C-alpha cells in the first residue's frame, strides 16, 4: 500500500470516527490527490481551526480558487460548520478531510 493510500485510510477513519460520516471513498481519494504534496508535510497536512490567517487561506485558495465559489459570508459560515462537524477540540484536523467536508457542504463534488 502506498503512503497516499495509507493516508486516505486514515482520513476515512477520521470521517467515520470524529465526524460520524460514511465517506465517499472515490471523492475522498480525488480530494486527497488534489491536495498534492501538502499531505506529506506535517505542518501543511493539517488545518488550524483557530488561526484566522489559515482559515482565510482555506477560503481563498480552496473555496474561491479551486471550487469556484464567490466570496461571501456563506463561505465563512461553511468553514465554521465544517470546523464544528470535525470537532473544535480536535487538534489534528487533516487538510484533506476539511476539504472533503467543504466540498460536500457546498455540493461541489462535480469539481472533482
């Protein structure tokens, strides 16, 4: 099993255990691939749910640039809802899982 496949299994477990969601493995795989090499770097592979600059990066680089959404208060509400689903007290919020949840939240699966 490749390192990426191992990470996808870990992300699926996070979705099941922490978010109580049975993941669409095809979409999770595509989102993980879309994250590129960031999934292999400790700092880049996670998202801080309390760091405003990091959340702004998620909003600008993923929601606006990747998913093609228009900047609005709805994007901030979506990020907040995803952080709540993932668990605010959960220190390790994997980027691929956050992006997967955002993709599902905004019904943008067709992007992948």
